[in-house]
């Protein structure tokens, strides 16, 4: 373990020192660290510790969800609710339903509950893998916000379905599992809203009254998603829902749309470092279980999950919104699978074990889907975002280019005449 930590630290130093040059080749942090994990994992006799990997992945996802949600005041995204609502309430269920039917056809040995578990595990998106899209000023703000809010909420919405399927697969009564999942969602929302707003108000009040040292404010902000996530989990709530809603409530408690202090800086930096660790551990784990991944049905399912099973439901859910076809295709393609799917696979492994071939199928398909997404979305996010941005600038589509507020990270970066920061270290587009 000590050797892996030393290798990880070395990789971070080398990658960061060359990140701008690597970014010009459209190689993102996840691509580099997954590749490094594969190289490190192949000669190892054992894979990464599952419990450690799960803890790191859960903390990273909680910090990322909180940070992304805290980038905008709730009132600033209200006008986009028609789009995000359709994606979450129509597109997401259609994606899970289509994925379930496909899993039943491709993997009949998996059974009903494991097929549902697979479909739900690969449904949520991860905006962090498409950071060049979500933060690229070339893309209309409204489109970026739609992708960001969707990716933040669908993790929490899918989690009850995943936990329900896991419980049913383990032999629990489906009706009990359903009640438990709904209860988790409600408790998570309560902890997130209450904790995020209360602590956001306290931190803002302390800053304005000069009760707190300014350099320690980011430390307090970093602790908010940790408290809300683990506090919700401790009382049986959904930690991911709590983390995202805590970010939204935290932003609502701020008196300024653009705070004079960067309270989220440490949260962003730590989530970036932990994200590198997650992708390295993911690569090591994949290298250790390569034998599970060699199956054409798994590869085909993964490809369809990233394309048809995502893009068709998105297109159907956005009918009548007057978004132009290039925008619908853009939103449909940029639904990368990342941290949430990794967490769900780890939960499945820890809860159900790996002796059942059906469970092996679920984990292997999730791993292949995430692996393909890391590569394909990582390579395409920056050039396709630029191309789409050029189209939007040239044609000025009415709905997409309506005035909208930038996320705080972009506003600060543009105001400081600097490049937009990337969570995974990739090259930023000049504003």
C-alpha cells in the first residue's frame, strides 16, 4: 500500500507539472490516471482494497456534487428547470427502462433485480469527466448549466433504485426495499437542505462580521459536504442527495451572487486530488479483473449505454422545448459515466460478493462502460465543445443563448483574466 501511495504522489506531481502540455493532446486527468492504474495493476498479485476504494470514491463524489451545486444561486437556475426536469423525470427513467430491457436480453442469467441494478448503475452522468464541456465559456451558459444540474441530481435520484435492486438481489422483500429507498431519499434531502443552509449562513455571517480568519473559511466550507454526506448516511439517509442539496442550500445562504472570498477553493482542490486517486484505483482494479471484461455482450452493452440508451431518451425528453438539433445531440452525447457508477459497482461488490456470475456481469459491464466513457468523453469534450460553441456563436439559437448567469468558478476566472480551472487538469479554453 505504501508503494502505491508513493507512486500516486509521484504521478500527481508529474501530471500537474505537464498538465497544460498533456491537455493540448486532449488527454484528461482520468485518462492518464486510469492508464497509470492499468500499468501499475498488471504486475500486482492483488487488486486495490475495495473498502478503501469505496470510501475515497464516495468522499470524492460528495465533494464534487456539493461544489458543482454551490456554483449557482438557486434562483439563477430556476428558468432552466423545464429542461433539467424533463431530463430527470422523463429521460432518466427512459434510460433505466431501456437499459433494463437490454440487460434482460443480453444477460438472461442475471435475473430481474441484477438487470435493474445494471441499468441503474450506468444511468447517472458525471460532469467531471466532461469538465471541458461544463466549464468551457465557448458553450452557451444555459447549456452548460443544464448538463451540470442534471449530472448533480441524477446521482441522488438513481441511488435509491440501485440500493433497492441490491437489497432485492440479496433476498430482501421488494416492498421493504422500496420503502427503505424512499426513506433514504427524504432523509438525505432534509439533512442536505437544513445543513447546507445553516452552515452556509453561519460561514457567511462569520466572514462579514470578521469573526473568522479568512484563510480558514475554505476549511469550514470543505467540512459542510462531509458533515451532510456522513450525517445523512448515519441516520439512514441518501448521502449523495444530501451533498448536492447542501451545495444548493449553501449557495442560497450567500448574500452575494459572487462572494468576495473563495470559500469553495479547498473543496475543489481536494476533490481534484481524490479524483486522481479514484481513477488510479479504478485502473488497478480493472487490471486485476481483466478476465471478467472479455465478453462481447458486455462491450456492446457499454457502447449502447453511452450512445443510444442515453441519446434517444434525451431527444425524446427534450421534444417541444425548442432546443435546436445540435444542442440535443450535444446534451445527449455528453452524459459521461464516472464516479457514481464506480461507487455503485463497489457497493454491489461489497454487498453481494463476486461468486455469482450475474454479479460479475454487472460489475464488469459497469467497469467497461466507465472505462470507455473516460476515454471517449475525455478525448471529445474539449474539441466538440469548441465546435458546438462556434456553431452557437454563428447561428445564435434563441433558446440556448438567452441571458444566463455564469457559474461562480467561471465568473471568478474570467474576472481575473485567467484560464478556466479544470477539475481533472485538462487544458482550458481561453475566455
